């Protein structure tokens, strides 16, 4: 990732964290894949300002896979990511029940006082010699006690265009989850600093795929993103764990070392 991209990523997180101060954990809104099939995504980004909510979503209209893997692979990657964006928007609307609000709902939520729910989706790109990744940051404010901030990453093989799951990166039989868990528990206290809490870190880094699902390669580093509350209190913010690829060389597949 270029220096300006890294700076942009850091600035993006700071802005969103400021907006989502005291955000609390909630399940990601895109709980039902395919529910957003009827939503049309314009080429310039999705913007919707309704009476009770505001939505803004950015997404790629082309990817580096067009040159490295081909037009079909580029289209498939874009379709996968756009499907996520559509489903996230649709789930937000579905959860808000905006078309069926009662007068009591409107008053209780403060909609009659000009309050609105908000959904914002933005992304950045990272790459390595063998991969291309898209890092989505999603902020959702449903006017509860707190807002919500979470991540969703997509990593593609630069040569084949294939979407890569975490398990696809490692050699068959490799205990990669144990390795990631162990490295995370060793490094996160120093990354988090004074707000580090062993119980948060331990609970958020158990050797399960879901705990390391927001990953990407940034040149010679393997990066894992943790949303607020996964490995620390909200005051600590989201956390970024960077592991040199060389530290994982004995378990990574040769093409990703």
C-alpha cells in the first residue's frame, strides 16, 4: 500500500471513529445474502437521503484484476463486492422498518425532531505481488445508545481473480488459526497500549476463522483488522495487526509468501 493510501486509511478510521463515538457492537447488517438484489448501484456511488435516514456507499467500478486476470474475473470481483453493498443497504432499511413506522415509533426515535438513522460505506485498496484487496469500513447509526463500526474485506488472487478465504492462503494441514491467535495475543497488548485488557484480547482472538476474517496483504505484511470491542474497549478504537509475511512463511502457500 502506498504511503498516501496508508495515511488515507488512518485518517478514514479517525473520522469514522469520531462520528461513531461510543459505538457498540452489533451484528453486521448484511445478515441475509441476496436481499439487496433489487437495489441499483449507480456508477458514481449510492446516495439516498430520505425522511428518516441517510445512506452513502462507495464501491469499485473497476479493479486491477482487469489487467492481471481478465475482464471476466474483474466483473466477478465487482459483482461480489457490489452484492455485499446492496445487502448491507437492504438490511439497514429492513431493520429500520421505515415504511411501517407508527406515530409512536416516529416520536420515540426522534424522527419528528429531525433525527435520522445513517449508513456509510467507504473502501480502500491494498495489494501485494500476488493479491488485490478491498477494505470496506461500515458505520451505522440507528439512534440507539451507540453507533456501530465494522469492517469487511475482500481479497483476490491477482493472477486468477479468485476470491480468497482465510484458509485458502495456508498450506493444507497448517494450524494457521493457532498461529494467528498466538501472534495476536503477543502483539495486541503493545498495539493497544494502556487500554489493553487481557480478557478482551483473549476472547477476540480465539483460534476461529471469524476472529481473523477481516484480513488483507499490504505488500510484505499480512494485516488483520479488529473492530471496536473485539479485542479492547471502545475507548481503544479499532485495532490493526500487521504481521510480516516472513513470520508466516512456513505455513503460507508458496504463492502468497
